[in-house]
C-alpha cells in the first residue's frame, strides 16, 4: 500500500499465546512491511515471542534506548505514534510518549466509563481505534467523537481450510470450546449444554482450550446460574481443576480433552479435528480471535450474536445464538457492565441440529473460511496506516 507515512512508533503488547500479544505482534509485523517502524516495549525475549526468527526480526525494529520505557520522563517524537490502551481508564501504555499524531487501540468489556476516562482519551489521542463496532458505539455514546473501528485479522498461512483436514475421531462428534475460563467467555453455558448433548449421544467429545493464568477472572465463574463452581483453596493442576468442574456438573470427564497453553499456530490442527465450535460469550470487546481463527479453518461456530461477534458472524457462516437477554454484571466497586446471556435451550437446539446435520456443517464451514479471508492482519495494518497518515 502506498502511503505518505514514512515512519511510525509502535507501542503494543507482544506475546505468543494471548490475544493482545498476538494482535500486537502481527500489527507490528504488517506495519513494518509498509513503513519504517520503531518498536517500544518493556522486553523482547524468546519466551515472549515464541519464534527465534521472528524475535530477531522484531529486534531490528527496536527504537533507540532513550525512547524505551526506561528512558527520560518526556518522550516527544517527530513521527506518528500507535499505542495500546490496556485499561478502562483509557490511558495509553506509554503516557509520556507523544508524536505529531497519536492513535490508540482499545479493547474493553465495560459499558460505562467515568468522565475522567473519556477525558483521558481526548487528551492522549487524535483518534482512538477500537477492536469492534460495539466498543466504538459505546465510546460515541459517552461523547467521544474521534473513534474508529479497526478489526483484528487472521494469519491465512496458518488458519485456513484444508481438504480432508480431519485426522482424528472420525467416529466421534467433537465440540470445541475456547477462551479463558471465566464468566465472560460463557464456559458455564458450554458445560451445561454439552451435558445435555452427551447424555443423549454416546459419541460426543468435548475439547476445551480454557487455560486461564489469572485466578481472579476464573473466580468470576462463581456468579454462574448454570453450574456449580468452587475455586480451589490452593494451587491445583489445571486439568485436574477442569475435570473436577465437569464432574461436579454431571459431565463425564472421560469424554473431554483439556488443552493446556499452546503456541498459537498449533491451534489450527485442533480446530480442524472438530465438528463444531461453541462460543457463547457474554461479551467480546474485540471480534474474538479464537472464533475468527476457528472459522478460517473451515469449521462452523455456534456463537452468541452480540457485542464484538456481530462484526464477523452472518446467518450463512455460523449458527448464531440470537435469543440473548440482558445480563448486568457487577465487579466489586466498579460500574456495572451490561452484557448478554445466551439462551441455554437455544444452545442445546443448535448443538443437536449440528449433530443431526453433519453434512450441512461443511457448507457453513466453507462459507466461514471464505468470509474470514477478508479479515487479514494486512487489512488491519492498512486501517492503522490510514489513521496514522490522516491530517
């Protein structure tokens, strides 16, 4: 893409297995194909990136030491700046860093913001980009005018449909469920719905990718009206914990496979060895990277048609959960969040339909894969190039 922009400073989270980190790595890489990039980061190590070749490439982009977080108090640069916005106060990752044009990138699940947060956005950014139309609309409702949506992408070299890609469990009906275990991602609904399905049919298997290293967000599941969940008093091996949750809620743990944390590229093979994905999220500030990658692999999702999911789901590329009801979520002294609850009966209905109509799933999955070809990281980078280059 031709752009008058010649150089940009980038301060985004980097990582190999969590959504923000994957997003930051790919945006940095794709921007660097079009313009010179100066990367600002707390650290850049192999355990963070996961690939020694990519690590070496990213190190060539590092900004000078005096612009890194340990540098001087004020960091004013002569070129545009793109920064991650990690928290509900809408402050940038590097508040001391400013350029002639400043763009922020935010994902959030809040539906209410304090006036001070909106003022932070006005103060720090010429434009604040969000990862979904849902987030953009919420900020506009709070009076923030300079907001744009820039949707995440999928790496098509890794996540794509493969003819005859199924290698395992040809004689089973495999349901995949992903996302960090917690109330927001809706694994309680997945457990309750799978319980019904596996009581009806002996050939169903649940594959979970629910690893969560943050105990506080796991504990949110105590508020679930659908399952019993008692967080362990002390450390407990992850798979043992999840097996216990399933057993406590009437699911045969021998019919479930639990994945630990895996490098992102390895997930493509997992997706291709399933029949249907289950994503009953109560809220998604972004478009749900796992959902997008799953669809890109030619697999059909059953997913809540609300918040960030609405940017990627259609009636042709998914089995949409549309009977949503408002759910008010309270967290300590924070303002309540207005999310949505999928209907358990509708989830069971969609799972049963998928089980009985496996031939139709291939058609839906093919449409999902085709639709996801529009959502690339190159397209995401183009969106940011336009925002960084604007007058």
